[in-house]
C-alpha cells in the first residue's frame, strides 16, 4: 500500500509541477507550491484510482483529475490552518503556509489553488469529452462550496464548545471531509456516463469513506503522536471540537467505524475482484498513524 501511495504521489506531483511550470511566473507561486509539495498522503487520489479500477478507466485521466482534487485539498488545509479558522502552526511536518509566508499570502495562494483545480479539469490534454469535463466541474464546485467543504468547515467552527447531536456531527463531517471523497468516487461513474442513480450510489460511498477518514483523523488527534502526524495532536479536546469521539467515546467510535468499513466493502463487492483495491485503502485509513 505504501509503495502504491508513493507512486501516486510522484505521478501527481510531477503532473502538478509541469502544469505550474507552463504558467507565467508570479509572486504567489512559491506559496502555492509550499502548500502543495511535498504534498501529503494522496489518499483522495488513491480512492479515485480504486473506484476508477472498477470501471477500468485510464490511469493518466485519473491522475489528472486527482491532481485537481489535491489542489482543492491543499487549499482547504492552508485555509484551515489560518488564525481565523483552526489557528495551527504546523502542517505536514513543517510550518503552516501563513507562518512561512504571511496570512494574506496564504489566503491568496489558497484561492489560487482552488481556481487552478478547475483550470486542470478544462485542460485540453485531459482526454475526456467536453461534456464530461463540464459534469465533473459542476460536481467538484458543488462539493467545494457551501454545500460541501466550506459549509462543513462553517459548521465545524460553529459547533465548538457546544453539545451537538450525532446526526449533526455526521452531517458536518460528511460535508467538511466527505464531499471531496464523494467527488473522487463519483468521477469515474461520471466519466463512464452512468445514470444519476449510479452516480448518487458512488456519492454515498464517498460520504461513508470520508466519514471513516475523519474518524481516523480524530483518533489520531485523540491518541496519536504529533511528531508522527506532522501536526499538533490533542487539539480537539482543548478547542471543544464536536467529534464522534467526544460524543460516543473511543471504543464505540472504533466499533462504529468497523461497521461503516464492512458496509462499504459489502456494497462494492458486486463490482468484481478490483473491489479489493478499495478494501486495502480502507484498512490503511483505519490503521494509519498520520
Ligand atoms: C472550500 C476547499 C474549501 C476550503 C475552505 C478551510 C476550509 C474551508 C475547510 C477545511 C476542510 C478540512 C481541512 C477538512 C479536514 C479534512 C482532513 C481530515 C484533512 C487531512 O487530510 P490528509 O490526512 O492530509 O489526507 P495530507 O496532509 O495527508 O494530504
């Protein structure tokens, strides 16, 4: 699994470096690159490739779409660390972008990575039809805005130091973290021109994977080591974050996440032997230390 992630990271980073190289140089590029590279685990791209393997979609197409997703992900991390959001000084084992540069530069570099994601999806070299590109852009913009990541982040911040129900915590986590995973699961079905029912099936699988991923992230914050995670741990309790751990307790959350994992694996089995790829990724997600 680790080797697969390294290959995905190398291929994605190479694509992004070449993409940026072809653009005119600006003062924001170094802050954008700082937020993007070395660039994290690339777990969203792995999910995209796993679901893509169920539909036998070309690797290069998936790496390109994954690169767009990683730009939005990097943007969300840059903004998440800002003093007006979670105020974190360490990310991916190095000073957060606003610490290294400045707050205004971090805001603008983040915004530029968001728009670059859509630029990537329109690129002529991405070998899918124009209509498919439009469909992907529509879904990705919905997943990123107030119905998705930005809306989820709003809820996350507004839930601090309050008693929040399980349903509301799940809704917040599915928006904040799950929506980008939903896009990764929907994209292959969109490329294959599947009907709305099938696309929504994959959207839901992505939401469940995202929830699982967020639970694992919360477990790392709860029990993990800061030096291994590359970011400060033990923050959620201090900030009074509404998480499933704070509501249900550690043991119940582990049971709950195992149940979600089994359901996802059961639901994807009908797609044939390549569904083993997603099982491998889910096991990684739940055992990861960073
Ligand atoms: C609209 C994109 C957008 C952003 C503005 C700041 C914000 C609103 C949203 C924050 C969303 C956020 C940070 C969710 C947490 C998701 C999460 C668990 C991130 C950690 O992902 P990893 O572990 O990171 O995949 P690496 O470093 O491995 O890439």
